[in-house]
């Protein structure tokens, strides 16, 4: 696990989020945080890049990356602030690393009628199934994160 942070995000917070949302047994990846517009990319060699804006935007409820387009699979979620954005995006990209480790099983994948994996190894890597699964995982992690924050107060 290699973490490179080129942004204003606090290193402690970044590590905390990664540890929180990291799927079990997943540690062979590099995660880099750069300046850009909020989004994430994961390559097939487990290189993850997360982009965040140069300045923190005012906290407000907004919808992140929701898609009703059947071809894309994104479910999206409603987020309250930048922390939640980071939790969601990092969880989504780390789930893609998990998917590569678990490409030969149907165990644990989020599926529904529209976005199912089928029986081929490659089905797990077609965009709708892959991004539906990653978004469902990210939503689950964000829910856990919110619950744990409430517990700390
Ligand atoms: Zn994705």
C-alpha cells in the first residue's frame, strides 16, 4: 500500500478514510490524491488516482455521480460535505481493486436484475456490473462512516 498525497487533505484523515473503507485483504495498491475535479480512476495495475478541488467547497448536500443510464451502472449517492465525498470516491475505487482479486467468484458482488455479473470472468469488468457493484459498496461504506461519526460525538 503506497499513499501519495499532493493536496491540502490532511494525511491523518486520508489514512483514516483508507483504513475505514479498504475491503478485507486488499493492500496491494497505490493511491495518489491530486488536484482536479472530484473523481477517481483505478487502473488494471491497481494504481488509483483521486482528484479533489484546490479549495474546499462550502458544505452542502449534493448528489454525486448518479446515473439512470443503464449502460453505466452508477447508482450515486447524496453527500453532505467533502469528507463524505472522499469516503465515497475512495471506497468506490478500492472496490475496483477488490473486484480484480475476486473476478472468478460471484461471492460478495452486489447485483440486481439490471446489473448482474453473468458467468464469464469478463462480465465482472464490463462497466455496468463493475460500477454498480463499486457504487453499492461505496454507499455501504459511507453509511458505516456516518454511523461511526455519530457514535464519536
Ligand atoms: Zn468505477
